[in-house]
């Protein structure tokens, strides 16, 4: 089975449980904490993916890290992943939960790549325009990539808008390469 499909199934199950328990916001905060903690800690990532470390040891480490910081539902998720020998999926389940919960609430994440960091004023304008286009609440993630030279690349859901100078240069290059026009000398 595809790992991300399994993570989506676990995330949907946890979302259903958290909605029934009226703790969806709490579990969302837990999943944000788990995802960011694992992402920021290379040793924790290695431990989760290690075939040498026993599942019970992994479980005790995770419980020691998250026990007082997360809800019982999140601890139950860790226990379930241990039982099913799928503990390595924990960070992906957390990310999928966040994504599915945001979708459930009508929120969407827009990722904008710029050559320089966005100013607060420009960020507000971009958020307002995206909300106008999508009709949804949007959270903006800005990443900086100087190789795009200028402009921006905006990803909202499965749509991408590329107004970067690099993108325009690549389009122009493709047009020249695909052109059948031969100049007469």
C-alpha cells in the first residue's frame, strides 16, 4: 500500500474521532506540534525510521516527548501506529491531518515563492486577492528562492500561477526551441 494513502486513512480516522469528541482544534494543534518537532529533529526522524530500534522503545521515547503536551487522542494515535507497525508514518499522518482539517474548516494553504521576502503590506494584498479568487480563508506560506529573479510563483491547492522572470524566460526558451521558423540569411 502506498505510504501516503495509509497516512491519509489514519488522519481521516483521527479527524473523525476528534470531531466526535469535539477536540478537533486541540488535535490540530497536537498534529502541528508533532509534525514540527519531528521535522526539526533529525535524530527523531532517524529513530522513527530505524529498523533496529524496537517499536516499544520508539513508543516510550515519543510518549516521553509528547505525553504532557498533547491530548490523549494523539497518544492513542501513537499507540495505534505502534500496534500496526506503522510508527514511521507518524509525521506524515500529522501533516495529512492538518491538511484534511484545514480543508474541513474551509481553510486553504497558499504557497508563494518570491525572490525576496514579502513585506507585511504585500502579504495582506496577496491574501486578500487569493481569498477573493477562492472564496476561502487562506494561510500564506512564503518561501524565498532568488533563482526566480523576480515576480512570484503562487500555488493554491492544485493550481499554480507562475509570473516569475525565470518562468517567463523558460517559456520563451521553449517557444524558440519549438519554433519551426527558420530565418533566411
